[in-house]
């Protein structure tokens, strides 16, 4: 079941600088036939493949996946900007790609001039902290230092470096001694930097935080290793899997849960409170039809709990979009086509 739904086929290779999945790696190496085989027969994620094609400047393949297989335009544009393909990124921006995601991609690639151009064209937009995170993730030390000199947060920089496995650059930060070891562990695990993770664990990092980060990054074998060796909080893992989009693994955790309704409520609450509502239909689609009613019940209760406990109002993106829980469920029910 897990292979058939893509839970294993979309796991990134540990140590890959781009964190590419097998199908994405093949696309990056211009082996379209093999990449398509994995997409068609093993449900490899089209967005991950398209982004890898954009990283390799293979616009034609990326466009096929975007136009015919719903590959995410924002992720493709980010990848194009990351490798300095401004022409393609701008083309996608004209078709609706987020300039913010493009700016983050440019920052990750160290293309600071392009970032500045996007800022000039969008007055009022400033996000030096997130830009510094992406620049650090791309190991763009010069640009990171420039952003730090302009007031960027060292914690965000440290997270980017941790996810890239650059503990040496973290050590050079001015306030390194005040950075929470768990913040570094979460980022490092999400990036598959497990040698560094082991060091952080020896320094007192919470193994539950590490498991959450590894689940977010899709390193599920490592998550299972931690589960075998430690008493891990399954809800922490579920939060990471939901954030990373590893829904089939989330289903596996759900099947193991002693109280499945409580489990779903917790996951839904996390998705809502972290503004990941766009992932809700994908989350539901990973469940088989015989479980939909239970999930619906959990979803409704989770919406109510999240709204009350987080004091959501009309200003919240979820509710200000004009959608309520019934709207979401109607949309999901209408498009629901379970993978068998």
C-alpha cells in the first residue's frame, strides 16, 4: 500500500544537496522516461519532478507536468529562480506564480539582484528573515552576511544552515550560544543531516523534535528507527508528516492509533493552526472511502476546536477566504477519488 500511494517513492535521498526524490533525481538528470515510469506506475509526485526539471532548466518537461498533471506553479517558479533562470521564473509569475516564492528561490541561489528587483516591484514587501533562511539553506554565505548586517534574525539563519548541514557556519554566528538546540535539531532532521542531528542529540536535543523534523523532510526510515529505539510522541511525527505532505505515512500512523478520532482531530488542528489548509483535500484523499465518514467527523470537530482555542476570527486566512468546514468538505467530497 505504501509504495502504491507514493509514500516510499517520494522519499528524498539522504545527502542529496537538492533533497531530490528518486523520480525528481531522474528528471534532474534528463531521464524523462524513467521519471515518467515512476510517476505513472508508482504515483511519484509531479510537483517534485517538475521542480527538479526546472532546476535542470528543462522547461518543456516542467511545463508538461504543470499544464497536464497539476504540478505546483509556485514550486516550479521557486526552482527556476534558484538556478538563476529569471526568464522562466518571470514567465511563471505572469501566469500567477507567487513573487514571494520566486524571491525565496532567488535568495537560495544567491541571486540577490533578482531579489532586490522583486522587492522594488512590490513596494511594502519585506521579509529579510525568511530570505536569510533560504540564503542560508543555499549556503550563500556572502548574501547571508549582507542580510544579517541589514537586521536579519540569526535564528532563521541558523535554521537554514542547520537544514543544509553547515554546523561550521552556525558556529560563526554572533549569538550562537543562545540558539535553542531543538530549533537546530528540527531543521537538521528535516534536511536529512543525521550526523549533525546525532551531535545535537548528544547536546540535549529532544528526540521527539528530531522525529518531527525527519517526518517533515520525508526521511521515514530514520523516523521508524527513532520509534524503535525511543518512546516517541506519535502526534509530533504526524505533525511533521502533515507539514511535509507525506500523507500515506500519516495514514499508517492513523491506522496504528489507539484513538483514531483523537488522532485526526489533533492533525486537523495542527493543519489549521499552521495555515496549511490547502493541504486538507490531499490529506483526506489519502484515506480510503470506508474511512471518510470518520475523518469527516474528526475534521468538523477539529475545525471547531481550532477556531475556539486559537481565537480565529474573520482576519484568519482560513475563515477570511469565505470558506467554512462545510464548504471544504463539500469540495473534498465532490473531488474525492480514493487511491486503491
